[in-house]
C-alpha cells in the first residue's frame, strides 16, 4: 500500500485552464441611458440655438432698429428744413408743405432726445422711422396754431429711434417747445400720468379733464408705451401753451432751448 503523502493523486490529465480573454458580460440598461443622454444633448443644443436667436433679435430690436430709424429721421428732417429754407412762409403755420412730410420739430430738453420730427398720423410704419406723429384717430388732434384744442403726439419708447424713451424724466414745470417754419410754441408741463390703459382715449380729448383741466385751451399731450420694452399701458404728459415767438432769420431758439 502506498504511503499517504498528503497530496492529491495525480491523474495525468491537467485541469482546464481559465479562458484568458473571457467575453464581457452584457451590461443591462446601457442603451436606454445612451438614448437619454443623446436627447439631453440635442435639447441643450436647441436651447443654445434659441438663446443665440433671441439674443440676435434683442440686438436687432433695441439697437439696429434705432440705427435705421435715426438714418430715416435725419433724411426726412433734412428734407423738411430744406423746404422751409426755399419756401416762403404764410400765416401762423406751414401752408404749402404737405403735413404728411412733417409739420415741425418737437424739443423736450428733459428727455435729451434732440429735435423730433412730427408728422401726420400714428401708425406703426410711420413711427418706426424715428419720428413722432399726431393723432388722427380715435380723437383728431388739434395743431399748435389752432386757437384752441389738444395737440396730441405719440412716439416709440424703445427701438425704432425711441424718441420718447426718457419721458419719465419730464417733471411739472419743464418746458416743451414745438418749432414750425415761422413760430416757436413754448409749452409748460403741468401734469404727468405714469400709467393708464392703452384704451384710455380721454387723455386725447380737446379738454383733457383727467389732467385737471375743465375749459378749452391750447394743450399738448405726449403719449408712449409703458413700462419700458412693453406696450401694456400708456405714459402721458400734459403741457399748456405759455407763449409763442416768431422765428428770426437766424432761427435763434427761445431761452428754454439755449
């Protein structure tokens, strides 16, 4: 009998060796996670694209439209002044020059917006040229040289020249001057209404009773959208004519504009 050596008996057949390169076990759930990641990536790219487009739109609305409007307003203003220089005056206001081309220039030192050409009408295409317009609807505006009435104006507050952007800086007692070919009309602000409905036509009436006036006079009303960058409400400023001055050959402005 063979002695027990403490070692297993050798059979002569070596044990099978492990596979040196076993195939990896399939990872469950990897494909759904890949799809989610891809979807998130696409969504992120769409958000970035939308952000770029929105940014370009803001630049266009708040900067480039101002550039275009300033060019259009400068060209139209030059045309008006050229016609004033070569046409004879007659009466208390422009007679031979078509009011659709411009009746004069608004000067509001408190707004620091320079001279603003005023034309007939308040439609968007007209105001987009960086000008102000006087109302023909829903309430017909008076004109400065009329013996009484309310000279009612509108202009953009942001984009397209933004001529009334700083309307909130106007205060009671400030001067508003309207320049025609032969006359300076000097108004004095007597009330501001920071917010009212865009459907409030009472502010445009010949006697703007909401401003505190009860009798006919020679009034001026400035209107624009508010808050800034919206058109939800209207901002209103009322002024009353204090005096007129004839334009001299040098077009020397009244003291309020010096």
